C-alpha cells in the first residue's frame, strides 16, 4: 500500500559485528615527529639565541667605541687649546723680556759712540768685578793659601784664573795693580808632576813658561806678566774669573 514503511532485518550468514572495520579517530591516526625534525627545530632556536646575543654585544661595542672616540676628540681639542694658550703666553713673555732687556740696557750699558742701537748687545759683570773682553775678573783684598782661594772662587760661581793667551795676561795688569802676586788656577798634579789648570786642561809651557822650583805641592801665581811657582801653603791674593752676562 502506498505510504507504508516496511522494515526488514537482513542477516548475512558468516557476517559478524567483529568483522567490521573499527572507526579510528583522526587524532589517533597521526604519527610522532621524526627525530631529525626535532633536532632541526632545536638548532634553529639555538641559532636565534646566538644571533640575539651577538647583536646585543655588537651594540655595546659600538657604543663604547663612540664614547672613546668622543673622549679622544675632546682631549685633542683641549690639547690644541692649551698649545695655543702656551704660544700666546710665550709670545707675551718674549715681548716682556725684550722690553725688560731694552730698559736694562738703557740703565746699565754704556752706549758706544754716544748711542746704543736697539739690536746692540752689551756685557755686564757683578758688582766689584771688572770686565775685560768676554770675562769678569775679581781680585781679593786679603791673602790666603791656594786651596782656600780655589774654594772661595767656587763659592762665587767662578773659578781661579785660567789663562788663554799672553794677551789676556797683559790685559790684566791694571786688575792686579798693587798686588805683588796673585794665585791663579794652576797646580802640579802627581804622579806625573804636570801643571794642570783647574778646568782640567794641561798647561802649554811654550805659551806660559813657569819659573821656580816644582814639586808635588807647587801652585801657580802671577807676578807682573809672568807665572811663578810657589808652595800651595803660602798666602797670596787670588784672582777669580767668570763669563760676562750678555744682554
């Protein structure tokens, strides 16, 4: 009849419910990740970490380098400024020194031929010293032995007379005028028994012959225009010399 629903049970011989294929969940059918895949993922993460650390270290190094460069630049600028200041101070100091010299010349120097040119130079000696050529000479007023005389000249930042020529000795006649004799810087030095000046040079007997006996305790003195030998313990005046100051 139309509109009727017919139900029928179909029993298939030999068929059972256990022969039906089981229905598996899609989640149960997935396989575990291969080992190489896990290693690759781990290496990737490790590489990312290393890269981040390298970037941070590079940034810190660049920052430090910039700070060092800025410090060096500031140091160079400061040094340049100091050098410029020194140059200015040196120039000002030279100008003041030249002005002082000019004033000193006008007061102390005797102008040649009535006028002293700006570029002219004059020579000065300490008070009580006499100028002869390029040297200043001083004659004592008392008599002492040779060693005392040598030490006294050293205390005056000078030395006993060391003659360079016969002309120098002749020019000193007015200095030693009134003194019978005066010690000079000449002494016999053992064991050779040679005459040695106080500056360490050896006497040339051809230029300055010495008269009188010579032994290990002999020292030189001038009398007039000649050099004579005498015992170093004798007392005479003495003659000191030093270079003249040039301004």
